[in-house]
C-alpha cells in the first residue's frame, strides 16, 4: 500500500458494504414493482443502474483489499457470511 494512500477503517468499510448491498437489494426488489410496466420501457435503464451498482461494489471491494489485505473479506460487498 502506498504511504500516502488515504485509508478507511475496517468498521467504516463494513458500514459502506452494508449500505451498498442494501442499494443492490432494493434495486433487485424494484423489479417486482416495475413488472407492472412493460420491460421495453425500463429494462435498458434498469440494466444500466444495476451495472453501475455492480461496478461500484467492484471498485470498493478492490480498494478494501488494497487498504486491508490481511483483514478484508469479499463478504463485505458480496454477502455470504451472515
């Protein structure tokens, strides 16, 4: 890790992970409501939003591992260890 790298403590990363995962879950849940509208109206924008959240999870997960390589877990942004 670079000496001048701004870091975030592990507890903050866990909070960030929880919130990002909640956004992801809410987006997936939104599909149930959107199904009342033809998919041709919303599908492209929904896919862009989901790709954006997935991309955010990826860059944040990479940064977490850069900052805390010995303590980081993929579960922070991708779940699995509940």
